[in-house]
C-alpha cells in the first residue's frame, strides 16, 4: 500500500468504496483553513443503500454497521480529495444523523459504528467530538448519515 493509513486499513481487512458522487448541488469535501469539511455520507453496503428507520425496521446492530459504512465512505471521500489519507492529522468532529422513531434513544450506540472505525484506523488521532441526533427522515430514505470535520496536513 502507498501510505501508512492504507496499510492500517489493509491490516483491519477494510477496503474503501469508490467515493460516491454528490446527489444534489454540493461538493463532497471542502478544504479551508487546514480543515476538511466532509459532506454527509450515506451508508452503502455491497453497493446497496441501507434504508429504513431505527426503532422500526432497522436494528441497533444494523444501524451500527450502517454508520460504519458511512465512515468508510467518509474516508473514501477524504482520500479522493486529499490524495492520501496520511494527510489526515486528526478527526475533529463527526455528526451522525440517525433516521429513528420518536421513542428510539440508542443513537449514540449507532454512531459508534463510525466513531470506533475512526479510532481503529487513526488511533488517538481518530478520537473526536461528536453529535448523534435522531431525525425523522434522511435523503433517499437512508438509515444513517455521517459528516465530518477533519484537520489536515499540507
């Protein structure tokens, strides 16, 4: 592999998906002031969008895996924008949006899918601030959406 983060991904048995094209009028990543702002990424598993609602037809475990898939897509977007994941200095913040019923309260457990991935890939530099928010609907009926703010090296 070409860089150490790529080697770590291989050690973990992870393959990054192809960075998804935007579904509306935005860009996937904007780098400004030493920070990469990554647009919300949806969960694709085996090429299919994970849809549904936590607390209804998606389990907490399935939501966790969906958030992890969002995290892999975040990494794919960063690699496409930066050229190398070795330019990632630190994951600063993740925002996790969980399509959930009004009485579902395990959003933090779902968001851990993305959070634990970042820590596994980047170590201490992958530990971050986070929001985990329940919402009534997400684009395309997605179960989870995750965005990020990432400190980058020149």
